[in-house]
């Protein structure tokens, strides 16, 4: 019969290195955004004053027609003392 010598279990060595993000992730001066100088309208009134008013209106019409054709909602009578939920258009130019 052979005997196995006593083995001592040693915990694995851990690195003492401190990790940090590269500078390219921390400098705000390197952030690049697409800005063509045109602000997106934030309200319906602002959209109506926008130089692309006709495009916005055509897009809104297409969106409403799409919701009707896809049966997104159905009209029902509003119960008494119930306030209907509102909605808001979000206008965003594709860049």
C-alpha cells in the first residue's frame, strides 16, 4: 500500500493591479454629436412654426392612418367621473 504525502492547499494568487477606464472613455472633449443646427420642435405649436411644417403634417397623417389600419385602439364611451388619458406628439428629425 502506498501512502500519499500530505498536500497543503494554497489559495490562488490575486493580482494587485488597479484597473481603470482608458482616457478615451473619460474625456468629455472627445464626445461628438451630430448637430446640423436645426432644433427639433418640442411642441405642436413649435412644429407649426417650423420651416418643414408640411413634412411634419404629412408624417403625422401617415402615423394616424397606420394606427387606424393596425387597430391600435377602439373608441368607447367614457364612464362618468373618469378623466381620459392624454397623448403627446414627439417630433424628431432623422439624421
